[in-house]
């Protein structure tokens, strides 16, 4: 498993980050999956690794989209390095609606990635929502 500090290390390495911002709606999932698949393929990940990345992005995005209560954006940030891809999926969701780490979908994400973390932003007193970001890293090749 990747250590939490590894996300920062990947961001510090050379490589152009790619950010996708879409409305947090389920009909945007094909776009999110397509971008994840394209970037993973361009970074020379194998077919199984590309499928793992698509599955993780889809599961995380679906969980966050299902939790939103108003028109908000979902952002996906992709950072590649020589040996890994770091992905952050984030949205503003109601307090307490963080991804259920005991759910089957979360177990799948943990299985197909090399490390995953959830970061919750501060609760805004003016709104019942907070920024939640789910980050994962996937290494190329056997670990």
C-alpha cells in the first residue's frame, strides 16, 4: 500500500497534472471514465491496470455524486509520474456523507489501488456541505 505522503511526492515530481471539472451528475460518469482510461493508457499502464484505474475512479465518483444535494461540480485531478498515477476526486457533499469505508465499493477501491485516503474539509457554517476529496495512487507494474 502507498503511504499517505506518497500523494504529495507524486505531485512534486515532473509531470503535467490534468484536471477535469464536471457537474456532479451520473450522466457524466462516461466522460470521467474515458479521461481516466486515456491518461492511464498514455502513461503506459497495462490493460488490467487501466481497468483498475477506471473502476476506482468510477466507484469514487459514483459515491460522491450520489451524496450531493445541490448543483455542484465534481473535480478529478490526475498526476502521472514515471511509475504511478495519482488521482483525486472531490466534491462538496453534506456533512456526514463521506464515503462508507465499510461498504463493498470501498473494499473494491482498496483492492484495485495501491493506496487510498479521504480528506474532509471544514464545515462551512453558511452551508451544510463540506469539500470531500478521495485520493488514490496506482503504480505501474507488479508491486
